[in-house]
C-alpha cells in the first residue's frame, strides 16, 4: 500500500463520490453478501403490503458504500472505528453522494496520527440518509 | 404485547460464544456488494471491510444470541458502530464472538407514547483471547400507534 501524502488537518475534505442510480440488483447483492434476507429489500409485493411504495435499500448497504468511500480516502488497513446512524430510507434509482471531513488529528507517541472524520451519505434530494464518523490510524514515517 | 415477540434479555445478559471464520471469498463477495475495488479486500491476505462483521451472525448457532425482544413491526436499527483494537482481522482468522446486552432505555416518542432502545455489543476475540473488534448495535422499538397521550 502506498501511504497517504494528502494533507490531514482538521477541516480537510475528501473529494465527494457518487453511488448509483441504485438498482434492486444492488440490494439483492447486499442481502446475499451480508446475510440480511429481510424481504423488504427485494420483494416489492411484501414491501408494499407493509406500507412502502417499493422495496428500499438496507441501511447497512448504504453504510457499506460509505465505508468504501472512507477506506479509499484514508486507507482500508488504517480504519480503527466506523460508526453510522440511520436517518432516512433510500429507494431504487436514488443517487447517493458520500462526503467526509477531518474533524481532529491527534499525534500518537509512536509518530502515527489518529484521524477522526465525520461522514455523510446523502440522497439526490439533499436529505441525509446516513451520518457517521470514523477513526483512522495513519502510520508515521511518511514525508510531511 | 404480541404473542410472537420473545422475552427480552435483560441488561448484562450474554449470549453463548460462537466461532466466526473470516473467509477470503466472503470478503470478496462483500467488497463487490459495497462497490469497492480496493486491493486490500482481494487475495489470500484480504482484510475485512469496516462493516464486514455484520456477516458474523451467519455463524451463530440457534440460541446463541441475546434477545432484543422488540416487536418486529416497530423495530428499527438506529445506529451501528465497529471498533477495531488493532490491525483488522483478515482471511483465515478464526474469531470467537459473544453478544451482550449493555443498555436499555426509553425516550418519549415524537408522536406520543414511548420509544424503547436496546444496545447490544458483540465482542470478537482472537484465538489468544485478545479483544480484536467490537460491534455495537442500537435497536429502537417505536411507540405503538394510537398510544399518543
């Protein structure tokens, strides 16, 4: 892995990344991968019977997309904490935008830095589907 | 009360420890579902993605998990957190998972009634017994309809 050489001061933002338009196939793929076989996410008949206009994405599916965004930004092997809060449902054909900002950077005794970021996954309407935060432990030794 | 909602495990209740095998193919499948082409999730040394431990429940034998005890029709997953106490687990690792109910509390519902919360932490230990990861789930049971005060 190449180490990050990007600036990691508080306030630093990551380039936003879009996922979608989301498809039912994506929901099914996440159902199988995760083992969450709740039919609300792939069976329109059952989803409508429960009062929904259609199937909808798993909150943990959106969280996984947000995790893809965050790990590509700060390094998959560096993550030490990843937290999400589920705020709004996400539907087929939605386009999600993931954004992140560095909140704090704490120098560690061994020269590494603990970087805490806030993360957001928003729908095309601007409404927040997932808000979250994460800690990444960035090794020292990389040129500043 | 519904006849189908099982009795809730109290705060402090623990489940039975169960084995979780971290597998290369499952990581690859999960990475595809999260639309990640990160090389860290490929190959024999693949590490796990941040939310991968959600798949651990597939290894839980019947009866090994704690019971949240909420009505499924009013059940929401409110928050989820994963903490890693060192390098991430990787393909080939054998972990021991155990659930614990760490908190229960209530809040007034937005439209009256009472919302109930339950927090379940799953600990993941390696074969040496070291705590390597924790998953913290917050579940919500919304207030019953027609219970506005």
